C-alpha cells in the first residue's frame, strides 16, 4: 500500500507514522502547505494522512476540506500527541481514519489498513476478518426462552429538559414516539432489532458479532448527522442530540412485545448505563464491547471511569 503524508514537521511526523506502519507500506511525505496544489493532479496513493502537528486545528480542517472536495483518495488524520480537541470533525469532513496515540502505539496493521479502505467503501473487510464459526440464525429463528449472547444498545434523545422547554411536553412525547420508530428501522439496517422501550429510550439488540454494518460505526455517523436528521426526519428547528450506550452480555430471548419481566443482570446494566451514566452527544460502551469498536474510530474512545463494577469507555464529545 502506498501512503502519502502531508505535514508541516515532516521528520517527526514521518518517524511516528513509519514506526507504526507494516513493512509492506510505502510512505512518502510532502509539505502540508502544498496540499491544495497537489490535489489538482492525480494522487498516486492508496491512503493520505494529514498531520495535526505544527498547525492549528482550524487550519488543518481547511486542508481537510480541500482534500475531501477533491474526492481523489481516502484520507485520515495523524495525531501522535492526541492534541486535537475535536477529532470527530475530521469524520464529518470525510476522514476514514484517526491515528492518535492509541493507534500508533498499537501499530497500524495490515488489517487496520483493510478496515480503513472498507470504511471508505473501496474493499470488503472480509479477507482479513475472522469468520464466526456459527453465523447468527436470525431473530425469527431464535428459540423462545433460550439464553442468547447479544450486544445491547440503549438509545434515547438527549437533553430532554431543554427540549421540553423549547418544544413543549406534547411535542416531546411525539418526538420520542417518532424517534423510537426511526431507531427500529435503523437497527434493522445493522442486523438488529428493537426489543424493549421505557418512557425515555429504546433497547436494541444486535448479534454478538458484526455481520454487516457495525452498529457502533452507524451510531457514530448518526451523531455526526444529527442536525440534518433532526430537521429532515423530525422537522425540528432546535438542536437534536442522542445518547447511545452499548454493552455485551446474555439474556433470555423473548420476542418484542412479549418480553414481560426478564431477569438478566446484563439487561438491567444496559438500562442503567443508558439512563444514568451516558451523557448527551456521546457513545458510551462497557469494556465488554470494546473489541467491537471499528479500527478507524477506536482512538476517539477514551476511558470514562467505572460504573456498577464495569470499566467504561466513552467517545470524545461531538462539538456543534
């Protein structure tokens, strides 16, 4: 794979990136200030990184916008020191990877490079992805009363008090109803199912392994598009935020609408995590789902303490 690195501090940036890349990768470094001129011609590369060092965040994202507008090659941000305050903005502009300290410390493997290109829709992730020994049989084929291993996702509309003041209680109730229907369709696109509801949010279930679209990645994209979703789907003129919480565990299976009272510590935990711990505009995960975070966005998740005896990670805040 041929990789271009645009940087204002070429020696330090190239040293950091080269140490993390597999030996098969070919790396070339060019001045960041020459990027706008470089994209006027074909970029002979499989992947481009923009170095966040030695340049202001606002300036970096101006270069990122120019690179995205060219549409020539997938790109990511190199941030060896983890200095970016708002790395999620890079993905809003079209980035396909954020290589912060975690990614560089763990190494940018061949598999990660495949994941990045798969994220960009250029290749299938299948060649380097372990295939589950037993595929998920489908929700309609699960045996009633059987214990199953799943990933849980509790999702709700953020800032309910602020919305209540701005749009009123009646419209907030309608928004929550519409949002639950929207999230049910969203879950199906990721191989999941809407399973239970409480007054504020919806509990979704997903197979224990991705068999298509990653629900964590889909949640990330939904948060990035929250302003557009709020207006186009719900006709909201005020800001809309979401709260996503993920956990992996076990539960007895009963079909939606007939769940009754299910005794499961994992079900109780995800409701508590979503309702009591997750904050607006963030994705919160228990350590049990850490391995489900797609490689290109893994460095956007940071330790967020412990909750009910489990280690928690949370996405960096998504700024408006």
